[in-house]
């Protein structure tokens, strides 16, 4: 398990000399048996993402919306009902048509030729279900990215808390050493007071980090409906993501839900266009039945067809609208691709820069400050360096370590944003 921690080593002053240990940024260490118990219930990134996707109400709402769409598909499959007609003629009149002697009774069954329209409505409703699935994917990736970003930020804050705690311990050791020098008549009370102020500042930094960490943990746990629960995130900030090229990410982007939603929307518009053309056609109504002649006690078959009059362009306005909608979607898709192309390029450049910054801090800046601090300890001990100068060097090392931590955070957040845009799985 790799974590960001800071350690200091203090050697007690001997024969009016003390060597203050280095405030070193150790990037990897093995968890002790006692500490391992604490990590047994730690939450990993894939756990956090899974709990968010399983419990977030925004995703649960999609199940209900899907049921609604399934109902619309079912309703779309229902056409106009067939009809049974009973007609009575030449009854209850006068003369030859008095009473029921010459009555004619006709029973007919009529129906519309509408299967083509029904199929069109069903296809449109099913395509809208596909659009709903794409929307669910987009929301899922957004929530997964939000969870991952908050997870990384908590992981960073946990390490920042360790960094501040170790800095405060260091300041206390320095104060102790300065007090011993003053008691021996070799130091200044001014240095002691400045060291006391530094301890107070470090304590405030620790307290601020603790409150910030609690707030972030609350926000993360609220994503899976357990706001306020106590936990510790566990992960490896040193596991840097692999840098990829723009062409590779753009190929992934073409299959991402952000682009597929335009593809699906275009299919919906096409289905609606086909349905409008079908509905513009005249629907023929057929009928067939049986007629009873009371006067002769005979039966006869009857049949008929009804053809609505009018042209097939009664949906011309709707068809033109849907055709224009397809054109609009094509331009919107091209515009989004252009925007995401630029965004991906910037993110990849920022990731490359962050990797360079990390390498520079680890290979040049921090090692140089580490050696400088060693030399400063010796120089201060022999009176060649003031406490203020020595404190500045220690503070510079602390700032460098903190900046390195910030860069790790930025690198991971940039990678998560790329995964969100391209629809990659966020679980590591």
C-alpha cells in the first residue's frame, strides 16, 4: 500500500550539539500490523463508485422512466379497434313494410388496414427507450466521475493531514531544542517565541485539514445515501495513469454516450419521419357481413371498402420539421466533437505537464531542499545560520512537498475527466 506521509527523525542534543532529523517526503511505506487493522474496513475507489451507482436516487429514477417508456411501447402497439355494426331496415313502417314482415337485418364487421402505422409507432417508442438508456449512461459516468474526484480529494486530504501533523511534531521538537539552548545561555528568547508561533500556525493547519476532510467525507457518503458515515478511503496516489495520445482518446470519444445521444436522437427523428409519412397515407377500412331478408327468409353476404379522400401531403409540415431536426442534430454533433477535441487536447497537455512537474519535484527540487536542510541544521548548530533562515528552509521543503501532493491530485482529476468524457470505466 502506497501513501503520502512525512517523517522526521530527531536526535537529542549531545555535548551542546543536536542534529535535527530531516523532514522527508516518503512516497511509499509498509503498513504495520497495528495499522493494518485500521485499513481492513477502508473504502476503495471501486467500492465508492459501485455504492453510488447502486443507491443514487437520480439513477433509480431511470428505472421508473424506463417503465414509463415500456408502457408507451405497449400503448403504441394498440390500434383502432374493429367494429361490429347491426343495421335494421324496412321495419315498423306502413303498408307492405308494417311490422317486421319485410325487415332487412345486416350484421357487418369492419376494420382498418393500420398495421404499417402501428409498426411505425412501436419503432419510434422503442427508439426512445434507447435514448433513455444513453441518458442513463451519461448520468452514470457523471456520477462515477464525481465520486472518483471526491475520493481522490479525500485521499489527498488524508495525506495532507499527515503532512501537517508531522510538520507540527517537527516544530515542537525544534521548540524543545531552542528552549534547551536558551537555558544553556546559547540561544535567544526571540527564536523561542517565533517557534511557539509556528507551532500555533501548524496546529491551525491541522485543525483546518481535519474539518475539510470531514466535510469531504460527508459529501462523498451522501452520494450513496449514507451521509455522515465514518470511513477512510484507501488508494495509491502513486499509481499514475498512462498518458495516451489525442487520436486514441478521440476514437474512444466517438463511441462515448455524449456522442451516441446524438446518434440515437437522429434515429428517433428518422423513426418519427417515417411514421409521419406512413400516417399521411390514407387508411382503408374494410367491412364484411351477413344480411337477413325476412320477407323471403333468405340470407346474403355484404362487403364494403371505405377510402378516405385527400392527398398524401397532409403531414408535409411535420415531415419538413423532422428533416430539419436531423440536420440540426448533425451540426450539433459536429460542434460537440470539435469542442471535446479541444478539451481533450488541453487535458492531455495538462497531464503531461503534471507528470513533468512531479518528476522535477521528486528528482530535483525536494532532494536539493533535503540536502540544504541537512546543511542548515549543521550551520545553525555552529551559529552560522539564524533560526529565521533555518525556518525558511524547512518551510520551503514543506511547501514543496505540499505542491507535489497538489500536482498528484491535479493529474488524477484530469485523468478522471478524460474518462468521463470518453465513457471509460472509472473503477481503479
